[in-house]
C-alpha cells in the first residue's frame, strides 16, 4: 500500500487480488474515501498504465473538472501518453 498527496488530500493506492470488473476495467478511483485500487494480477507495465489512469481521475476531481473526469476516452489517452513518457524517462 502506497500513499500519494494530490493537492491537500492524501490518497491511498492498494493492489487488490482479482479486482478486474470487466474486460477493460482493472482499477478504480473512489473519491469518497480517497482510495485508488489496482488489480494485483495484471502485469507491472499494465499496472503503471492503470495507475496513471486512476491518478488522472483523482487529479481531475481535485481540479473540479467534472466534464473531463467523465470523459474516459480523454483520460485513457492522456494516461497512455503520460505512461509512455514516464517509461522513456526511466530508461
């Protein structure tokens, strides 16, 4: 379990066994209790992508960007690009 501060709020990041909720959902972001959950059974590379996706939801919530936060296509694409950039910076 990790914690990260976004704005003034501390979020908890948990890996959970068999969280997968559908063919395409491997994590969730609970704004009521500031918890991000990731499916522990997916690959590390996929986990990084899912974490970025859920962190973006938390950031957009913090920014009161409800319309963007509800736009899964936007969140998915931005998460993918930021994960790709982050992986390149690690090299």
